[in-house]
C-alpha cells in the first residue's frame, strides 16, 4: 500500500440500522479478511477459472457449504458487474 493511504475510507456498500453507509479505512481491510475467507474465495475462483464444478456428480450431492460459498461469491460478482454496466450505460465512472 502506498504511504498515506491507510486512512482512506472505503464504502462497504453495507448500511447500518439507520440506513447510513458503513465505511472502513483502507489500512483496516486486512482485519476483515480471515483465512476462512481466502479459502472460500480460492474455492470459488478455482471453479470459475477452470470453468468446472468443484465436485463430480450433480450439485445436489455437494456439501451445503460448497453451494453456499459458490452462490455467495457468484451473487457478489454479478452485483459488481451489474453496477459497472450501469455506470458505463449512465456515463458515470465513479
């Protein structure tokens, strides 16, 4: 990280109970990503890169946590892609 950027605030796109946006400092990002997160992301990314399911057989035979992990990351990837397409379509580059 470049010096001086540790305090830069990032919008998490999450809202608190009153509807206010929640921000975290760039320097604190590592605190929110545990080893479990990186293992789950690696599982998802490997499946996406190889364009193959992570287990043989149909998805109904997979462990529930595997399905939940893939669905969560895929939903987030789709949400991000849709936001970027909307920005492009609307002429914003925020």
